[in-house]
C-alpha cells in the first residue's frame, strides 16, 4: 500500500511540474524569469527554511543590520525563482545578444587555451547566480565538462530535469555522475582519462576536511583538490553573474596556481582553503546571488 501511495504521489508531482514547465516554456525567457522570481520573492521568505539563511547571514556578516539581511534573503529567493523560470529556456539563450535574454562570457580566452591544449581540466564553482548556465555556456567554447548531480527523490522529475539539461547541452553530451561513492569513483576514472569535470563545492561535507569559510571552520569536500594535485591538471574557477531577467554573464578566471611543496597533506589543505577563499570573494560581491539555504557550518550553530 505504501509503495502504491508513493507511486501515486510521484505521478502527481510529475504532472504538476510538467504542466508548470510547459506553461513557462511558452512564455518569453525574461517573462518566465520575472514571473517565478517575483513569486518566490514573496513566498520564499515565509518558508521555515529561510531561518537557515538568516542564521547563516548572522554568523558570516555580523556587521549587517536586520534590514540588510532581509534584503539579501529576498534577493536570494528572487534569484532562485528566476533560475527555475529560466530552466526551460536555457537551451534557447544565445551568446552576445545586445539586449534582452542571452549570455556573455568574460574570460573566454582561458577556455580557448584549454580547448587548444586538451587534457584533464577541473572547473570549480558554487551555487551562485544561475549556475545551470555554466555547462552549456562553457561547452560552446569547446570545453564541455561532466558534472555531479543530486537526483531528486522522484525519478520522474529527475528525468524531466536531466532532459532539460541534455537539451541545453545540444550536441555535446557529457556524463553526469550521481553524488556518492560510486559517482566519485566514476568521476576520478573519467578525469584520469583526460576528461573535464565541473564541481560545485560550496556545500558542507561531513566527512570532508576542515577549512575556513567566512572566517568560520567548516567541513569541506576535498575531492576536487585531491584530483587536481594527483593529476596536476588545471583548476579553472568561474561563476555566473546575473545581469537581468534571463540575461547572464559567465565569469571565467585564470587557472589557479596549484601548491607544490612536496607535502601532500599540506598542499591538499592549502588548495581546499584557496577554493573556499575564492568562493567567499564571489559571494561577498553580491550576497543575494548565493544560495544561503544550506547548513554550511557546524550543526550545533543552528540550534
């Protein structure tokens, strides 16, 4: 009986999500972005999960007053809603449009260099701006990359999301690795064969290593740093800056200088910290562009 009820709920969720995506797909990209963005700006702050965002801001930016924190949370929800509204349209966004929906790439020369040289590359980013735009935009510059994903519990919705992502990639299909031990092994093998891999590394990993983030110790995933040091492959940082509704700028930075002291553990710790520092710099530029909804620091801080 429980399995039957779960199956019915999955189908109901699937029908609702599919219908919503079909409606959004019929709208202009900027109209869809505006509609869902404004809706989430109103509804999101009323959800209990917003308490996590406020707590994170209290811990990381204590200099802000209550009004400033509220504006960041409102902006965060609006950005998240815009991301959802733009998801059905990502495949149709064009590069270097003069006005309106589209995207541009700042630092495209670093992608061109990697496309020319070939070999393993690690792209590192976080949940900033519309992070869903990173893979298709980078792919258009000759450097498509594989990535990790966390599958929704509903396999029907997972299929819809994967379909949209595949459509956005066009004719450049790349592997998607499920988060977990098996996916990590597959990704490692992929990089060892010269593959390119992108990772969002701004969430807490309980079995990671401790590093500082916004001046507070937190457990951080070391996989990207470990792969980079093992294969001595370039680590290219980048993030997405929102310029307007369905208008985005992909900022690609020069490859990071990898530590090489001969002490493997020290180099690993150094590179993990370098990545955290880079993420913090991006987030501080526009705090409302980051997804503040995760318990990024020690769980006792949220009681």
